[in-house]
C-alpha cells in the first residue's frame, strides 16, 4: 500500500464511490436511513463496508448484486437505472485497491475552465441519475443530458438544491454532495455553463 494513496491515484471514496452508491442505493424505499431494506443502510462508509470485502470482489455482496443478471436480484431494481460499465469499473477498482475511506480533496480542480462534458456530467451521473435519469424522474425532473441540466439550473433552482442552507430541499436527499462537487457545479454555472 502506498504511503499516500491519493497521490498514487487510488479511487477517492468520498468523491467517486459514495455518490454513486447513495444516488443508486441509499434512496427512499431502499437502503436509506429510514427504510433500511433487508437491514442494509448504504449512506455511509461503515454501512457500505457491511457489504464489501476489501481486496475481494468475489466476497463483496455489493459487487455481486450490481452485476447480477437476474432481474429479481439486480440492484438497483427497476425502474432505477442499473450501474453503467464505467460506474462498475470505479467500484471494482475501489474494492480491488482495498476499499479505502479516502477523501482526496486536493484532487478538486476548480481553477481551470470547467465544461459539462469533462467535469459536470460525471458529477451528475454519480449523484443524480439514480433519481433523475431515463428510467425514473423524481419530481418530474430528468438530468441525463446537457440540456436537462442547464434547464434545471435556469428553471428548477438546481444550484440552490445542491447547497446546504438555502432553505430548499438538499439533493441528493441522503445528504449534500461533496464540497468539491458543489464548488465545481457552481463555478461551471458562473462560467456560463459551457458544454
């Protein structure tokens, strides 16, 4: 194990893994604090580690259920969107690297010009698509394209929903996204929402 896993490029739990699992699994009716389906709560590192075995994909229940082909066993269940290949790869790499509770805040690049395609789309995909994607549109909101996201900024107060303390409900509902993600989205909006 390297002395500094962040410098070595290991997967950042707080920015890369936790938002995926919260968006897809720790939602109302599933594995959030209120529902705890099958006694599983997936809104924290400790809860996620209850179904993950570090360095061992074959013994990690999380890995098994997101890759199951049985429609009655796959997680998340329909109508929620299944994890994409890219999202599964993040989780695979994280487990294979030891499923560390890393928070590599120094990786947050909010200095260079931000674009939807490079910086914002991955944040939206990991934090929002579970509830606002092609298969499920909570509150009638879809966020799986540039047009959807820019429209939500303009007409649905997206910026206020991602920041604590604005008086509006926080999104995702399980808790605010990372400070880096919030800063990135707000800076992108201030830059005119470039594609």
